[in-house]
């Protein structure tokens, strides 16, 4: 049995996440990934913004920075730039990263700075009670879209790839082994690494969308996520309504802090 | 019709009665119920308005600026960090003289994170140029929205309503609900003199050289000056039509009071209960509730406090390195008019409860402390 306690601030328990929420599953997968790579607690920094996802650092006993809504990436950029040796992990959500912090999201990816970003996508603003977010699917209900959402959602992983991230993966909390593996790969990658993690919100999203039962949301993840290898074999019709999971992009690109160091060496001499 | 509703929904009903045309908002605790109900009303036709779900508070105010410049009655609501993020656009609304109404739910600023009430968010916007009205009850909140639009549209100045987080935003009270039909005479549809119009083009936000900038600032201050009488007149007219009158300040048992407690927001109700209790004991004490903070009601403050022997100002806020903010303003208003002692008390920050016991402690201190050591007296701080 894995001992989570060495990474957990038990004094902050009980946690704020609702029954049926997937955020705790991500927390445990992340701890296992950190431990598996032998990253010490002193070498790791976790930075978050605002929302249910962003409460994660409150429970993890490493260096943590719980910042303002949407701004985790600029804070993390400052940390990484000041101390490039630190493993900087950013924990954010769909609202935090792609709405109020959308500009930082694309620019951090463009710069390809070596951050590991876990984007918990629950399709809703959970903490404030279920408002429509930039990933709420079209037609779904939210407290600010009581008769259905008319706006198309972002493809958050696609956005990071287009912006220039060197590693982009999508995982979900039902397939937890894969989730842990994706986080581990992201931590190992030298460059901007995003893992979008689909996580259920029965309270704010499920209740309004005929999936109040957390088990149903988990079953949805089980039945509708398709690994990339299998995805390639599906016809466009078969892909309808399904979500591709796994590594979506893994490329070698110049990393920002290394490039910066090279520039200084070139201009100032070694 | 009377309904039992939460403070946040009192805002929503006030906006419905005012027939706002564009509502733009971003979620933040403890404000979100305001715009959730409005989004429902927009969708089901209870209000003929458009609801815009934006990606941040900065964008929420920017969308209100755009809608107002295009000639629509625009509204948004926010709180704390959201208000701070809006700051640039709050200045924009004032500088371009757009009569937007905003409801801010007073919430403490982080870090450390807090979702509970204090006034540092709205008071950090004191110099921006928005009229600021602090509400005490759900009824007052609802009633103040149409007054706010009326004042804003006559002065071409934006108006901010301020409500205490949870103590007001989430508290249920009986409210006599205003209907749009009965408010329409009091608040006719918005017809701006200048708007973005393809047939008669105008410009908002242009460059002003040093030859003109100062004059435009002078005109904002002039409008703020006019706001005092207009707020009183509007509150009186509202009273004549709906039976509930509102002013710049609300004095309570001040006529023969030797000590007066100056307060704002929901604390005002608790203060009145403590005053009643102390009056029964024969203590000559009264209270002055500051309903309007900007423009500051200098005359009323001088007149009412001038006859007291001692003034105690209760601040649910702190200007670091200065004093409580209401204290600073009251003291400067009294300068040159009276030399009675004015003492400041800081209390209830980050949502700490201000109970009758706490207020009794402040009142006793104010009366008995002959030579308070400082103008900044912290109440209930654990040391």
C-alpha cells in the first residue's frame, strides 16, 4: 500500500471536494508520479490559481503557492525563471486556465517554459456553483445557461499544441493508471507539458445534466474515452461524441529557461 | 408582492425592475447568485435584457462600457478580487461618463484567501470616481438599484452598490418586490444625449491634450458635487412613490446624544439594537449610518456629529499606515467645524462577527476612555 502521508498536509483535512469529485484521484496520481521519479519535496513547487482544482496545493506538503484566479502560470513562470532547477507543477482548471487566464495559457505554451501543467477539466465552474465555462459542451446546462449553452467549447489540449507546447496529453480519472503515466511523462519532459485531466463534477455539472450520480459520470469516462492508437482506427462517425486520450503531442523544442541561459552565455561569455 | 429572498437576489430583482438591457458578468463567490438569477430572467423573458458570459471581470466591465456607450442600460456584479481586476475599466467608465450600475459584494482581499466580508475592496476604489452607496438590508438593496440608475443617468456617472458578504448577500429577508411597470415612471427608459450611433457618430475615449484633460476631470468632480443633492432628491421621490425614503446618511437617536457611533453596512442594524439597550440604561448615545460614501456627505456629517461630545467611527477596513477609512473621512470633514474628539475603531475584518457584545465594548470604550492612546484602536485582535 502506497504511503501518501509523507506528501500530505493532514492538518488541512477534511478537504473541500464534494463526494464523487475526481480531484482527489488526481491528487493521489500526482503524488505517486512525484514519488516514482524520486523528486524530493524540497525540489518541487506547486502553483495554483482559483477554483476546486486549485485547492490541491493546500493538501500537498511540498512548496506551494496558491495564487489569484487565472494567474498561476505567470507566478510559476517567475518561480521557474528565478530557480530553473525546481520542478514547477501548475494545477489549474478549465475556467482558471482557459477563461480568465487564457492569455497566460497560450503564452506560457508559446514560450515553451519547462512547467508541468495539470488542467483539471470538469466542464464547469464548480467552486462558485456551476456557471458555464469555456469547456462546457454546447447544449449542456449550467447555472448561467439554464436553458442550455449556446457557445462552442475550447479544445484545451489542441489550444496548447497550437500555441507551441512540447508535450500535451489528455487523461481521465476513471483510467487512473494512464492518468498517473501521463503526469509522470509530463514531469519528465523538458518543456511546457500539459496534461488535461477529465474529472467529474456531480454537484455542479452532473446534477444539471442528468448525471447527478457520480458513478454515471465515471461510467461516461469509461465508455467515451478512446486511447490514441484506437482512435486512429475509428471512422469519423465512430469518433462522434468520443474523447481522445493519451499523448497527443510530444516534440523536441527549445526550452525557454535553457534558451535564456544560452543567450546570457553568448552575450556575456562563459 | 412580498417575497422572502436573499440579499443577492434583492439586487437581481432591483435590476429587473430597472429594466437594464445588458448584463455582463463573471462568477465569483459570494456574488454569483446575483447574475445567476439574472441569467435565468434574461432567458425566460422576465427581463428584456441580454446576458453576456465573459471570461473575466475585466471583460465584464469592458462589455458594460461598450453596451452603455451604445446607449443601453448596463449592469454587472462582482466582489473583492473581481473588483480589483476590474479597476482599469472602472476608471474607463468614469472617464467616458457612462452611467453603469455595479453591485459589489464586500469581501476581504487575499492573500490569505478569505471569502468573508470587509470593506477594503470597495474602499480601495474610493478615488476612482464611482458613486458608492452602502446598503444595510435586502429591501434597501432592491430599492437602491433603480435609484442608482436614475442618479447615474442624470449625472453621467457610474454608481456602485455595496453589500456585506454573507451577512447581507446570503441572508434571507422579506422584500416588497418592485415591478418594472410601477418603476417606469420613476425611472424612464435610458435616452443618452450622446451614444455610438451610425447616423450621428461620436467618439468615446479619445486623446485629450494637457489643454483639455484637466477640464474633463473638473467636470467629473462637478458631477460628484451635484450628486449629493440628487441622491437626496431621488431618495425622497422614491419614498413618495413607494413609501420607503432614503438619504445620504441615516441618523438614529442622535438629537440629544453625547456619544455618536458612525457605522456602515449591516453593522448599522446591530449598532441600533445596542443603542436602544444603552438608552434604556439612560446613556445618551446615538448612531450615524453612512449610506453614501462617495460623494462624501460633508454637510450632514458636520451637522449631525457637531452637537455630540464624542464621536466613535467603526471601520470594517484598514488603510495600512493610515487609519480606518471612514474615520479619516469623518475626521477631515469635521476639521475646522468642531474640536470634539473623534476616535477610530477597526473591527470585523475578514468576516469576523461584529456582535452586540463587541459593539457594546466599543461604545463603552468610546465613552469611558478619556484619552485614547491612538486613533486606531483594534477591537478583538488576538495577540
